[in-house]
C-alpha cells in the first residue's frame, strides 16, 4: 500500500496527470499552473526539475480548485478517472 501511495504522489506521476489534463484546462487554470510552475525552483537534487515544476503546478491547481471551485475539481478528476489507462 505504501509503495502505491508513494508512486502516485511522486513528481513524475503528478506531472503526467497534469499533462493529461492540459487540454481541458481553462485559461485562468493554465495561468495558475504556469505561475506555480515558475515558482517551483529547481526541485530536489535527484529529481527532474521540469517534472517537479509541473507537479508543483498540479498541486497548486488542485488546492486552488478545492478552495474556490470544488465542482470544477470533481469535473477534472472525473475526466482523469474516465480516461485512465
């Protein structure tokens, strides 16, 4: 169970999820992701900086939608669920 959780919260996994959602994001959501990604910095020493930035953008998007528009968050998460491999 622990390994499954760690695999899901890794920066690479979050980056992939964000890339899957990208076509369905609205312009303000894309802007939020971009701003969060730019603030991410270099990330951990061993990790991929690009994946870390995307993961930071995904986390910011989820947090913002959770607080501001939970219905939209559910909509995006349902899209991921429906299109899961």
